[in-house]
C-alpha cells in the first residue's frame, strides 16, 4: 500500500507539472511577438516518393486521417486559448500546406521552409537557411509568426528534434521558449 501511495503522488506531480507547462506555454503565446515552428501533422512514412512533384499532392506523402485530426487539434488549441497570428507561412509540401490550412485557414508559402531531407533537395539547404535568416532578420511585425515546416528544417535552425504536430515557440532571436506536443 505504501508503494502505491508513492507512485500515486509521483503521477499527480507529473500531471501538475504538465498542466503548469501548458499554462506557461499559453502565457508565452499570448505575449505575442513569438516565432512558432510547427512540424507538419502526421503523414505516415519517411521522405518522399521517387515520383515526387511539388505541384501534385498525389505524388507526395500526405496527412493521414489521424494527421488531419491532429491539425484540427492544433487549430482548437490556438482558438480555445485565443492565440492570434500576424502571419502563417508554410512549406510548399502538401503535408505542410494541409496542416496550415486545417489549423489556420489562411497561409502563404515560402520555399525556405521546404524539406531538404531527401538527397534530391539537400543541395538547397544552405540557400534555404540563408533565406530564412534574412526573412527573420527583416521580420518587423508585431504579433506571432507561425511557420509550418519539416523536422529537418526545425532541427537545422533550432537544433531540436520534434514530433509530428509539435509546436516549438521561440522569441524573435530564435531563443527557445517552450514546446507543446499536440496528439
């Protein structure tokens, strides 16, 4: 019985810590002027098919039904917490555009958020990162900026590993402020 109480207290501590973390994330997001990186929602598989065509979603790895539901949960999180965005920008890959469309409605695309995971696109990495840095340096809007992108882009810019649908918050200097996984 004693061990049960210790385990119960430990789990209650974890629940309270998680709750506090979520409240803290909301508080940070409400302050605005954040850069929010969102890894696209669940799209089963790895990389892109050999016949990948950026203009044809049927040739790409796309969101599953679970991914579409995850994008809806992302939308719900931001709406329920009254978090606003000045701008939402997505990679040109369909799984990112679909995540952005479901989660936010309005968005634009920028190629500096595109994946460079595949060998076919790896030569674009340095140019994309430079273009991203120029964009952020010139970003002078007030309010939150949402960037819907890929694991490799977030990893390269922030040196962080992310899960599908994970939200990573930074300040305008790309200093990590927090993250939240939406399942």
